[in-house]
């Protein structure tokens, strides 16, 4: 059953007409845990990140599950002609690079807006493509958990596997052969951070919540892959790698 936000006419409809069939040509998406994505109300959905293509795959999966997929995007993109209008029309969330004080205020404002509008948002907790050599989730950043803590929102982990066979990490093109590669997606139970509520500005609290989220994503991915996740997550800073990309 779809949510009211998907059933109401919106810019998502023409986008879905174009994007969903295209993704269907590339991937056979199999979703486990469909019932764990709320049909109504706000939430933060946090997937692993193995390919530049996986935001499109995750967006289609969320649409098929009855919700309108929304991401956070750099505020500079909202000033680009046409693109900015499309981002605003579909309810994407602008993110500006600010001081820590302004960032806290921005997070509170975003969380409040999500709650008031009953919308969900997809936030990649790693911030960029994983640097782990075996494509396991690496060390997480705090954006997703700060938003969830600020708005008392369900923090839902998601793991997917198979997108990298369509477009590998850092690849410049899409592989169209063989057609319709299998992509498995697992939606997990909301991460329990109830004991951490009200402490969104405490760094130790944010670190603990982030660790719980990344552990939940890694567990889901281990089940999909049929392998055991590494005991320690990859940390780019300890390997001399930069961490540029999404929040």
C-alpha cells in the first residue's frame, strides 16, 4: 500500500515514468524487509554506498515500497537553473557547509520540517563511496544520526548488494551485459537510539549512535553476502585517503 505522498500528484510521477523502466532494464531488484519502511511519517533511511549508481537503485526501491525518495543535496545545486527548480519541486533537502553552531541549527530545522511534512530522507552515513577494499561499510559520519536524534525520527538501516556489478566503484560507465543483474536490498529494523535521545549535540552520543547504525548496516550486508563482516570498519583517515562526497 502506497503512502499519501506517493499517491498525490507530484513531480515524482513523470520522473518515475522515466527512471523506473530504465532501472528495470539494468537490475532485478529483490527487497527483503519491505514492511520495515514506514508507510507514513518522517524517517531517516541510511544505506551503504558501493557505486555511483546505487542512489538511483535505492530511490527506485523506496518508490516501489510506497514512499517518495528524497535525498540531501548541496545547497549550491539548488542555485543551478532547471536543476534547482527540480530539486525544490521534489522536496530534496539543501545542505550548506556551516559552522558547528549553524550546523546544529540547520539540522534542527531540517528535522522539524521532515516531521511537519511527514517526509522521509535518504542519508548516506559514510558520506561517500566506501573505501573498504572488499566494499564493506566503512567508518560512518554523523549526519544521519544527528538528524534522527534531532527530530526523534526512526533511523532505518539499509544494505544492498549487486549494484557494483552494473557500475563498479569509480567506474566511468554502466555494464549492460548480461542484462538485469540481480540486486538484493535488505531493510532493517530501526536502530535503537532511544537511550540517546535529547543528546544530539554531545559528541560521544553521536559517535555511539553512528557506531550502532554502521553495525546494523554491516550485519544486513553480511546476511545478503553470506559472509562475515570485518570486526573493524575501514577508516580512510588511517589509510591516508580523503573523504569527499555526500553527507
